[in-house]
């Protein structure tokens, strides 16, 4: 029987597609027994139940239920598998090796043995519940992002990615407009993800990533909407990311200067100020823009603005001046070299000198201690008599 359903069981989600059960890697998996569920059998009505993996031979038994007792078989330790009250097989921690065919045998009380099988596949859901659109700022809702495009650009690339899922998903681009939608022809690629063992990403190993790209040649208005949709078992009923394309506006606003009450401001009375604004869609680690002023006076003035997370606007006071923003390449940092070598050498020399002084002080203390001990030993030494002979008479001579 070919069918598609989603079962919610004891707080766990079981995705069954075309007769194949998908269980989430790294989670608790439940393999249902169709017979026990359809007949609503209880433990009092069942004498024995056996779950097998790969075949129905004795060496393939995983776990059994017999007369009220559940026990793992063939040397499998406790806590790997279990049989619940509805005779479903419980896989406590699903991993890649759990994929395959599971067989079951069930013996109702006073009835013949029945048997069947369930095909099980392991799935890996994405880290984020929505696809990622490269270069799109997620500033609105979780499933909506915004991308600014230059007004003079004729082609805009949109790339949608969903990474490290299993099985691989399908991505498609849809153009949404008032009163309808159009599916766009996208360039799609799928590649396997094989991660090194030392990265610790065991749950993401042997998965798949998918990308889909389209080129938008025309942006009408300031609010074009596109939709990237992911379809597949790994994303459930589907995941979508809504993309809003907006044009980057270039504005120039001249305004008349107001006379100041400060003395000496008569030279600036009845003049004009000009401001120019531009929207920068993204700021990398190093970016720069040039604001250039052009008018009847001089050859033009410019200022280079280095962008971090904000940008600045420079005003000019020249009559009839227009400010123009121009993109600059990434500037090269030309900072003067710091003269640090002599300082380092001096520090090293002072360190060695300090070490030498400490060693000499320790040696002097040691020598002083030895001298004191020698003097005290001399003071404690007893007088020893030294005999001398002169002819037949013996005299004693005392020496120190």
C-alpha cells in the first residue's frame, strides 16, 4: 500500500513515506507494529513478541517479549532497544547503522503466530527550519529577509542553500506578484557532506547539501518578492524563505541656509547646503566609499569614508554643489612601522641584568653563611695536647 502520513506518537514524530519509516538521527526512534496497533492488543492478550533486524534468523533477534518480560537478545546490552506497551520497537539513540529492514513476530493469546516487516531509514533535519539565501539580511520575520540591489544593475543573482540534511531536499524559486505566482527555472546542485571524525559532527556526517540559483533581470518597483521553497522528508511539510528585493536609493537634497545670529556670519548668509544619502546593503571587514563634491568653484572636493557598521555623510558649503557617492576599492592600510626593535632589545637586556644580579646576591648570601659556620666551628674546637720529648724527660705542649 502506497501512502503518505505523519504520525504523532508519545511526543515523537514518525514520518512514514511510501511505506518507509524515517526516524531522526540522534533522537529516540519508534518502529510501530502495525498488527498490534490495528487490533489494539494489550500485554494480557499477547504471549510473545520478537523484533529482528536484517532477517528472521535466531541470530538476528534484537529484543523479545515473553510472558510479560522484555529482554534483549544475542548479547545486546540493556538500554539499546526496548518494547513498549503497544509492542513498538524503541531505538533509544538512532544512528546511521539503524537503517534497514526490521521484522517482527507476534503471538496473540490462543491464536496463531503473525509476522511482518518495516523498512526504516534515518533522516537528518536542517539546523535552521528555513533555507538560507546568500546576501539576504534577515531583519523582518524569521522566514523573511531583505536584499538591496543597485538601481543601475541589470542582473541580480539569488542563491538559496540548505545544508547537511538527509535525504537530500529539492529547492525551487517562485516569483510572487499581485494575483499570482510563477516558478522560475533554477540552476540546482547537490553534493554529499563527509565530515572529518575529529570535528565532532557525527550527527551531520554523510549528509547532503543543496543549492539553487536564479538570475533576476528586472526589478520593478521597490518591493519585489521571491520565495525559496525546500521540499523533502528532511524538512517535513516544507520550509520557505521569503526574499524582498528593494532598490538602493540615491538621494540629493539641497536646502537654503538659515542666517545665524552669531556675529561674523554674514559671509554665509543666503548660501546653500547639499546632502546626499546612499544605502549600503552590506559591510565587509574593510570597505570604503568616496563622497565627491562638484560645482563651479575649484576642481571638486572629496572625502573617503571607511565603513565599519555605520557610514557618515559629508556636507559642502559651495554654491550649486552636487555630492556624488562613488564606490572605492578596499584601501590598503599604510601605517608607519613602529620602532619596536630597540625597545624589545632593551627589555631583554634589563631582564638578563636583573637575573644576573639576583644570582650574585644569592651567591653572596650563601658565601656569608658558609663563613659564619666556619667561624663558629673554630670557636667550638677543644684544645689538644701535643707531646714533645727532650732526652729522657717528657713534657707536654699545648696547642690549639
